[in-house]
C-alpha cells in the first residue's frame, strides 16, 4: 500500500492531457504526481495515426480551428488563441521533436513514430521531477482540512490543494466529479466507422475513393472527403467526420440509419445525365464498362453499372435514356443502409463529459469546486479526425498546468 503523500498538484490520468499538464506545472515549480489506473501510460499516443501520432493540425487561426470541434466550438476560441497549433509545434521543437506537415494539414513527428512523442513527454516529465504512480485508480475525491483535496486510490491516499481529472472518456457511474457537484453530459462514441451489409460494398474492401459526399436523411448531416471501403462497410476521413458531427443523433438511432452517397460531388446529376446521353453519339462503339468517369475506380464503376441494371458489356450507343437516368442516380444518390458501427482503430474518442459552462476555460478550473481542474476528454470537447483531439489535449493540459502552478505559489 502506497503511503499518503502530499503534492502541490495531483493529476488523475497518464494520457496526453495529463502528462502535458504535469510537465507544465512541474516546470513552473510545482511538485506534481500523475496517477494512472493502468500499468501503461500514453497508450492513445502510441496507437494514434497508425503508430505515427498525428500531433496537431496546420490551422493557425483560432477562429478557424474551433470549427473542427463538434463539441466545444466557439467557446474554445480564447483557449486556442493562447495555446494553439503554433505553440504546440514550438513546445515540441524546444524539446527536440520536429514536426512535418502533410498535404492535408496533419502534423506528425519527422520520425513518423509515435514513440518519439512518448519519449519526449516522458523525458520532460522526468526532468521536471514529476512523480508517476501506475496501477493507481482514483476512487474518490473529497475536501479535507485547509482547502486540501484528499484523493483516495486503490493503493493509498494522496493530498493536494489542486487536483486535475484528465481521465479520458467519462463514465457515468462513480465519476469523481459528480460527488463534487458536477454534471456529466452522457458519453457516446465519436469517430467510428459504418457497418453496411450490402455484398457489393464489402466486396470492394480496401478500395479508396478520393472524393465522396455523404448525407444522412432527416438529421441534416453532410460531409465530403476521401472514403475507404472495408470488410465491414465504409470508413475513411469523410465517414469519421460525419460520425463526429452526428455522434449523438446517430447514437439516438442505434446506429441504424439510411446513408446517401454522391460519388461525383464535383458534378451535378443533370450534367452527368447529359454526358451519358452525349456518349451515345461521341463514343457509341465503346463498352460502358471501359469508359468510366476518370475520378471513379474501375471496380466501383462496375458496381454502379450493376446497381443501375446495365449489363457491363453494353455499348454507349445502345444506352436507353431510362438507363442513363438510373446510372446518373446511382452515381449521385446511392442509397445504403447503415446497420451498426465499429470504433476507429487509430482514434478512440468520446463525445460527452464535464459541461464547459461548469469550467473556467482560462484556467480549466471548476466553477463549482475550487482547486478541481479538468483537461482532455474528461471535458465535453471532441474534434474531428486530423490531430484536433490531441490539440485540445495539449491546450487544456497547458492551461490547467499553468493554473495549478500559479495556485501552488500563492
């Protein structure tokens, strides 16, 4: 049993936000401990981005950055104005980790290894004197004498004037913050893939479409971007973004809903129909199968022909107007039925947590219980895929760590 220990700040959670807060507070002079319930720390950092760690996103203006957060939004403007992607890049650069920007704006360590980020955070924590206690689960928080928090764990009791909850996706039952007067917005998954049982969809597993537009009828959900066919349905950036924006509404439908896909979003359905009809004269002798729109993969084009009821060996000259109409419909409004979800392997993100109106977003301190702080996914903040969730972790951790250090010096 670990004996009772006193610190200036105790951080519950050994993830990205917890480490960043601990390092920030310790480098400013505070005595800090991290309590991690498992035997491993920074596990999400290790697996994120396919093992490369998408550290942040090239989005320097806070007003633009906040538009990437389905939960948080404009309330985060001040937070990111003080610590945004530029500050994140500089922070890691000062500690020897250079980041490179990919064409889609995502930033990764130049080594393309998440271990680089993990080693940086662990080294910075050790150098700053942060104490790490693994296999320590926080079971209860309560106020002790002299405005000190008592933190009860499965392996002993800690005390500190400041406590930070950076425990990731929230649990409704037994959450330490509820005993302190906080509410919780119920947690539901975000950033998930769609299960679709249509055999032709699963038959395209591994195929990527560079640009597709998705819509969910009845809930005004629309997104556009790259799509990936999987052995269970569809994934890719466009699906993950749609799932983030629709996290609560899709949960309310038990992940069973109609999905409409436009495979030619740069074109209008009427324009496609006219192009198909024109080909009866300009390319009449060509097989339709071998004369696809350039942006569509061959295997997908063949599936669309089948959906439209057009034999693949049909020549353009023999295409009836009704056939052309069905083909245009298939290209621009393919109807699919989603029948479940899977969590994305690279990012596990939860929508829900401590409501932002219960937190001072300049310090991340509770408005209800002085000395109690929050960071990362413990808050009802989550972003779309692309490095935005880590940016929220760094920013909230930095603000909380700064405030904890300042509080310890009063």
